[in-house]
């Protein structure tokens, strides 16, 4: 949820990413974070969990969610894209276990198809 997104955003900022947009909405779909660094724009899906009893957060981004993210990313690029930027999908898993927070950042997590 929102806590996971704030944790992921801070973690990415500390690694040199600039947040371009939070919760970009396209219809009923959204992209949690759009971040940029060195000419690369990453569409970031954040998955947060309290414990890993039901599987890790990164594995929760299934093919259906990937397809929805692709549609939203195409809309974002058509509205805000710049000619020389490279685009990719990242997934940030945030696992909160008591006072411990573990973060797993999967860069280029799945293919990005900008054509319809």
C-alpha cells in the first residue's frame, strides 16, 4: 500500500532516481512510481507484504498485472515521453517483518512493449 510506496520511493531516491510521478492513473489502472535516472525512465510497481507466508512481493506481479502496466505505460509515454529516453519496468518488493524492512529491486523485470 501507501507505506510500501513511500519506503520504495525513499530507497530509489537514495540511489539517485528522481521521482517523475506518483500513482499515474490511466482509467482504472495506475503505475505506482515513474522514476528517471541517466536517460532511463522506469515504471515501478511496488508490492509490499507483511511477511512472506503467501510468497514474496515481487512474484505477485503476474502476467495480467504486467499487461495492465504495459497499457498504462503506453499512455504515459504518449503524454510525457521524450524521444531519447529508454523505458523499462521495475518491481520493488517491500517486505515488512516487525521492525525489519527488506527491499528487493528487480530492474527490467519484464519486457516493455510500447506498441499496441
